[in-house]
C-alpha cells in the first residue's frame, strides 16, 4: 500500500511540473499574437444616411512596446500623422489618437481579429463628428 501512495505522489508532482511549464509557454504565445508592430494597409469606410458608402485607402505604421503603441497613421506613405501619446494595446484591443494637421482628431478603437485590425474611427472637428469602419491587414511590404 505504501508503494501506491508514493506512485500517486510522483504522478502528482510530474503533473504539476508539466502544468507549470505550459503556463509560461501559453503566455508567450498569447503575447506574440498581440504584437501589432509593422505596416498595416486597408480601408476606412463611411456610410451616408442614404445608404451609400465611401471607402478610402488608409495605412498605419505601428510600433508596440509592451502595452504602448506609437507610430503614424494616414491615407498613404506620404501623408502620415503621428500617434498621440497614450496609444495602448490591451489584449487584442488597440486604441490611439491621431491629430490631422488642419483637420480632425481621429480616435481609433480597434480589435485585432484573425490578423486584421478592425473597428471604428471617430473624427471630431469644430463640434462636428463622424464615424467610419476600419479594416486593415498587416502589409507584406516593409
């Protein structure tokens, strides 16, 4: 009877060691999947009250360090505006603001889903605002 009790303890210790090694590995995998560093390209799409939609090309060049995101956003490589201080990544949620010179403050509220940054952009200027849908994928260009 003493031998089976020892075997049970050895089994429990081995199981505990396996679980302890899996948790850090899983945490590393989760961290890697939420890295938004890189160039992202896609569209912003706005729907008019009459149902018509208008899409424009847009791109982000992002750098993520821990939970902070910095970089630029704009319609093309020549027209990029700096992300304001305070951009964040929390799990798969990405939030930042961009002040367009002589234009609106753009607030991006995004979720990283299936390798795409998707969500909303709120543009505000002089008491007026509008919202567009955002859908950008990681660019293969560097």
